C-alpha cells in the first residue's frame, strides 16, 4: 500500500470516534464496528546534513570525509573549524561524500567538522570536469602604473616565473542553462611549481547575481587572501607622479604568495531556488556568527561568504600579507546532529586584523606638486631621505563587513527507499601540495617549544596534505603588530595538546618576536609639541640576541589622538620633532620588526604632551 492508503481491518466505523495513531496503525474506538485501520507511510523527500569530526593538531593539517547513505545523492557540503583555522580543500569525493581539509595555525588543537548535504532522491548533477580555474594569492595593485626611465617596473610581475600572474587572482566558474550553481568546490594547489607553497584562507567564495532567466545563481567567484609582499625598501623612480600606484614586488616572495586554490562549479537541477543574504561587521581581532534560515518547504543546498574588498585608494587599501587575514572558519549547515534536516546555513567570520595599525604596502601622497616630481618610491608610512615624498599610511578599521549567502531550493524528484548509512572516513588520500610554515611560539610561551608535528612515513596521516617532510619556508609575516601571537604557535607546555599517533615532534629553535623596551622618555614623561625631544629604546632579535639597528625596522608612534597613530620617527634612538597634538596624555609605542623573520613586537609607555616654549 502506498503513501496515504488506508486499509480497514475488522468491522465498520460509524458515529463519533476518537483516534490515536500508534505503531503505524490508526486505532478507532468509541464507534460502532470499531476496529483498526492500518496506514503505510512512504519515504519523505528531504535534504539532510551528515557530519564527521576530526582533530586538527596545532600547526597541522587534517582531512575528513562525511558520506551519504547508499540511497542518497550528495548535493554538496561545507566545513567548520571551532576556533582558529581555515579550510584548504572542500570538494566531492567518491561520488557520495564530501571532503574538507583544514589548516590550524594556532597553538591549541581544534576540531574540523566536514558536512555533506544528502538528498534521498536521484537529483541530476551536471558532469564535473577538471579544476580549470584558479584563485591565486600572488597579487599586485590592480591600478598599477609603470615607473622607471624605461617606462617599466622590472620585478616579479614582469620577469621570472610569476610574470603576468599578479592580476589573475580570481577563480570563477559557471553552470550550463537549466542548472543551478549551488557552490564551488575548491582544492589547494601551487601557483608556480618548484617553489614552496604555504596555506592561506579564502576571503570569499560566493554567488554572483543571477541573470534574468536563471533559476538561481549561475556563477560563483572565489579569491584568496593576498599573499604577495610588496617592496619595503626604496627603489629609484624617474619621478614621483602617481607614486602611490607604482609598486615593486619583493624577491624572493614568501611561500604564501605561491598558494592557490583550484575551483569547480557544483551544478544541479533544482526548483524554486532562492538566494538569501545577510551582512554583519566583524570587529578587528574578533568573530561574528551568522545563520540564514531558508523559506518554508525549502532546503539549504549551499552557501558562501565574502569579505568586502577594499578599494585600491587611500581610504580603503587592498590588504596584503601581514595586514591580518579575513576568512570564514565555518561555512556549512547549522551545527547539529548528523542526519538533521538542512534548512539553515551557518557562517563564522574571523577578522585577524588589528584596528589602528597601519596597513603594510599601502600609502598615499600627503602632498606633491609639479615641482616635486623626483624621489624614491617605497611602500611605507614615512620618508627616509630628503628626496622622498611625504607619505601617510592608512590604518586598519575597527571592523570589516562580511556578506553571508545561503542557496535554498526544493527538490522535484521521487524519494528513494532508506538504506544503511555509509560510515564516515576520518582521513583521505590527498596529494601533499603544501608546506606548513614553521610554528612560531607565543610571546608568553616557555623558551623551549615543540615544532609542528610531522607525519611519520607510513602513518595513517602521512597522506594528508601538506607533506611535513617538505622543506619548511621562513616564518609568515605577522598580521598583528604587538606582543600577541603572530602566527601558528607550538603547543604550550601543559596545554594538553597531544601529538597525533604516528607523528613526532622535534625541538629546533624557532624565530620569536623581538624583545623591545623604551628607555627615554620614561613612564609619565613630558613631550613638548613642535620641539625636538630625545627618544631612546632597544630592540633585539630572538633567538640570536642581535640588536635591530636599521631604522626601517624600528618605528616610534603616538596613539590616542583623534586621527589614529601618528609617526614620530624611526630608529632605536634619536632626536625627533614631537607632532602637533593637543595637550593631554598619549601612548608612545615603539614597534620593532625582525628583518629576517618579519615578526614584530611593541613596547609602550604613557607620556604627556604640552606646549613648546622656545
């Protein structure tokens, strides 16, 4: 008997009755000819989320595969990291499962959840080809102009293996007519073979606006947080006209600049497709949770996110490596038990920037004229010589806007009969395409720390990317200026973070942020605005205990004013003119950067500014 068919067993029914449904039978009482009416319920069509979890060790990467039941079709999937960490791969695997791989740059273990969206129907999915489009981390300013006497800037954007790649940073794909694009698969890869590639997160993977005749989004777009490092040293220019748009790419590049993801469209035949969006501001140094609930009688079949890209101008520069990463550590169904009906899409936006800190490699001319068309060009906050233009840096805002997207739809297909659920797989065989950065300990950590765990040959996790036996690149530049952790740190002694089975730890000395102190002025000292005052401090590398003497790596600033940080001078010691700030108390900040590791640290003291009596 099919759905909705009723069969009478024993006697006629009449008069007023009271009915209870129990055990698949309608029990009729209180009437003439009372009996039992049997009912049969056929399978109900629905989209469910099936989940599997795996532990991400500190400084490591792991993969997990969630599988559908044998009678179900996999529509897509998502991922969630319950702390610091981000996905490097998110894709179909085996035809009925979803694989998510993630990297944990933190100093404590976190959990990666892989979600697969399963429908108990034979939904038609478009054939998927190879990963033909890629989103690259290697990036330069999109409005770059030429410089130099020959009209060209000769750097990695014009010569060498990265030539021509700087503007090719977006990965996108489309679906054929009649299909709805519910998302993008993405897979970690390299931009240039033969060079180290360290992971970076996507800062957007989202649907573009649907066309007039499309049943839903027909195109998605993905981009990686910029990994390119622009020049921090002066270089000669024929003139300084439009100097803020003339850039030079550093050589060699950090391994993050060689990171890319391949993308591939997920296309399905669905009905009643709708796209939900919501926006939230993610505070600098914080997170924001967002959930979008689909309309009644529809299911969540995909979703994405996008951090608003900054305009390439003085007010909102495009961030580069070292400005702090923007990403979604969770992009999947609303957390819940495996087998839960998928009607909501959930995102966790993370903003690792530090408000008030100057953007790296992003400046604008404070004043320039036709009589001042010569000088050196560089991307920094201050001039270094008489021929340099006065440059003013732009500071990181208090928050960045995140747009969340959910794709909702109904499924027009006959439901299939239930079957056994496939046992999820905790690990998957993936090519080792990435090189994990060395783990950098937190400032508060003990001097002796453990390095990032490495898979032992032949261990179950040895196939999980990236290969720990690959050459380890130098430490990633810090996205945060200050004594807080600037990159993934080793487990602290007593933190309880266990080394995964089959993996070993080694204790080589790792770069740490430098030791910085302010000697003059002292705490509560007075500075006279407009007058020259003496400033003295120290900055030494760790390990090595070498003094940092190059002025480009030591910067004095005053904070607490209405316009953000104000630069006083550079170098560990010197006599600098005090900026023209109003009377009051300010924080004097001495920032030092290790020239080799690019890790930074600060020392602070409180000073009072008064008028200058000459």
